[in-house]
């Protein structure tokens, strides 16, 4: 370890269990870092809620509120760790989740990753072990009024901002040069990148998003149905959208449909597509930006 960090190892059930002492003398739980799951759901009135854990008095910083989470084990991804810790600490079925981001508190020698996920329904949950005094859904605007665990309170402004942000990539694969080229490499490369997550440094400037360690955007690849006998199939993470109209009109329509609730990035070299999508609320970028992401995704999957 560097920066003066030392390890104080207490071995319990996982090989990641143990305290890490940072250079400032503070201690963090998890030899390989820690991870937690922050569930988010919006009710019928449009109010956002998050699922929080009221920590039992006997635990470290007991009596405070935070999210279910704990130490990562070696060889375990941050998402696997967050889901495992949730099932250990919370009783109830998660159901279908939509992951949209990861926030990282990075202390250089130790990190806590908050996995952000949407769920369509606020299912009932209860404490799954003695570490929790209670588990309940809390309206987002009420979270700051709770006695939060200090580390969670420190990043709550960034987390709460990220909860209202989603990212949609619309890739224009119409036009003479694309009509004769296979869409599958573009589709599969983007799907691989979505699975791995997109880092903020590859996003176009000007989006003004809350900082996240990883984002998992939705992707639409628009193809001209008039130029193809059959459109390529959609795959998890990437929806292929065949259109029977002018690409500029179709992409502007897609942008208007989504721009009120998500940030839309449109990748196209067609000036009309870029102009009309921008007027509809999108952030236009060159097609090469999307193809570069797809290439990076293929390299990851290879």
C-alpha cells in the first residue's frame, strides 16, 4: 500500500473483510475496497425515493443512515459486491433493475463504489441481518434531514444530482455510406462498451453531468429500413431502430420523445440531422465519436 496506508486485518466470512487505515488515521472497512447499492424509484407523483439502511447501534457509526453495502472480495466486481452485500443485509426480492451509473469515493488506497440503479416499483424490504435497525424508502428531498453516515453525507449532493440524470446515445447509421456497411460491428461494439460502462472523460464536453466513475447509457442505433431487407436485431444495451422516413425527421422525433427526461447525444455526420436534433434538445457530435466508442468496446470484449 502507498501514501502511508496500513492494513489491520480481521478475518470474518469473506477474504475482503478487514480494516484499511488511511494516511489520515481514519479506518475504512474492506481490504479490496467496498461497494453498495443505491436503489432509486419514482412514484406516481414524480417524487424520487431511495432505499436506505438505518444502521444498528452496535455497528461502526451505528444509528446513522446510509446504503446497504460492504467489503468487496478478491476477484469480485464492484457490481457483484454491491448486489451480494444487498442480499446479505436486506430481506426482499430485488426484481428487475436498470443500472445507470457508479459513483466512486476514491481515497487512492481505498475506494467505496455506489452502484446506482432504477427500479420501477418500490417493493417492501426489511432488515436481513442484525446490522440493520430498519430498511425503508426515503423521498430524495428528505435524505439530508436524516443523520447520515458521514461518508455518505459527504457525497450525497453528487449522488442526488446523478439520480435525476440519464444518458441516451442516438447513433445515425443511415445514409449511402452506412447502407452498404454491416451495422452489427457498430451495434456489438457499443453493447460491449455499455456493459463495461462509459467513463466521463470520453463524453463530449458541454453535457454538464454530475461526476460518475461509470455510466451505463441507453443506445439507439438508427438504420434506414428502406435500404435494408431486414434490420439487424437489437441486443441487450443497444436497440436498433429501423425508420421509414427521412433520418433528420426520425432522429429529431426520437430526441423530442426523450429529451425531457434524459440527456441525448446524437452522433451523425449529416448536417441536417445534427441541426434538427440540436433544435429538439440533443447534443450533436460527429459519427466518428460513436464509432470510436464501438472500437473501444470491441477491444474490451476481445
